């Protein structure tokens, strides 16, 4: 079975056909999904989806795009939200210097508050980084020196140095449909070098549909195409890749109960 480790089931493109999206995922061999929090003012909607479906969990967090309006200065609200049984991760959080919808200082402050929440709760941190490779690595290393935490770099599209720094901290790397894109040769080279026991797969649906679904609304079922490409790059069978990434998901997101994917 496969786990889509990062999707946005509350976004309108998927929410309009929630039942169909989940049914198609099951048919494609996707046994579980993690739907991601991006705003606290919309968190109840995200959590409700996880409450409705045994094989869906959720995270709580403020995307760096939203840091100007909702950036957290302390971990308190995040920690409070994790008391709910469906909340298995912190984020997504991080730095996005490509769009810069929020000031860099506010993104960094909120990022550090999320790390504090991950450290306090023991739940994994879900990191978004775009055009901020060195700054993301610096913050992760500085905060790790203050106290250990677990986590992953989601939708990995950075270079080998970011992967090296994250892996050195014990973090995982999650691969999206970008790995199937024609221009992603450098990413594919990096994926070949990431240990199999540190890889996860995701869709980031409704965005970034993989080849051969490019241009369509992405959905969890399509993570199978990403998994097939990653298996090819790693020189393993699809079944072996599925087993490894599923084991990795439940090792990292230890609060999620594997039995619920039966």
C-alpha cells in the first residue's frame, strides 16, 4: 500500500468531491493520507475531514505564505491543537522566499515557533522551503542544537546540500510529482542518493500532478505515479518502494495508527 504523506483535502478542488477522491485513492492502492493544515483559522475544516475518515490524519500549522496574518510567535496554539487524536504532525511551516507573501522575519519567527511545538509534543515537523535553502538549513540546525525534534522536508525540490543537512539531523525527505517533470534532472539525481529508509512520497494535491497527469487537478490517487518514478530511480521494485515509504511514514508519524489503513 501507499501513503500520500502530504495533500490538501480541504482545498476547494478536492473538497467538492471528497468521497470520490478517497474512493479513487483506495482503488489506486493509496491506503492512507495526511491532509495538511496551512491556516489556524481554517484548521477545524481540515480536522473534520480526518474525523470523517479512518484512513486520513491531519496536521496543524501556518504556511509561510500566511505568516504575515497568522504567524505564530509561541508554540502554544499549535500544542493545544495537537491534543486532538487526529493531529499527527506540526506544519506545514518553513520559508518561502520565491513568492514572499509574508515578510522574511515573520516567516522565520513562525517557523521557529512551529519547531518549538514539534520539540514539545514530539510530533514531526513538516517543512516547506522554496528559494530559501541556506536559511532553512541554518534555522533547522540552530534549533536542533537547542533540542532535538523530528520532521521532514516536504515536496522536496532543493539541491543535494539541503538534503544532506536535513538527513544529518535525522529528518526525512518527501518526494512529490515534480520528480516526474521533464526538467527535473537535478532533483532525480538527488533522489538517487537519498537512503530508501528516509524517503516518503506525496502529491501536494491539488497541485503538481505528476506525469502522465500533468495539467490536471492532482489528487492522492496520483501518488502511485510518483512512487513508480522513485522506484525506478532507486533501482527497486514498486512493491519494495511502497513498503519502504509506508514503513517510513508510520515510523515518522508515530501517532498515526497503521491498523486504520486496513
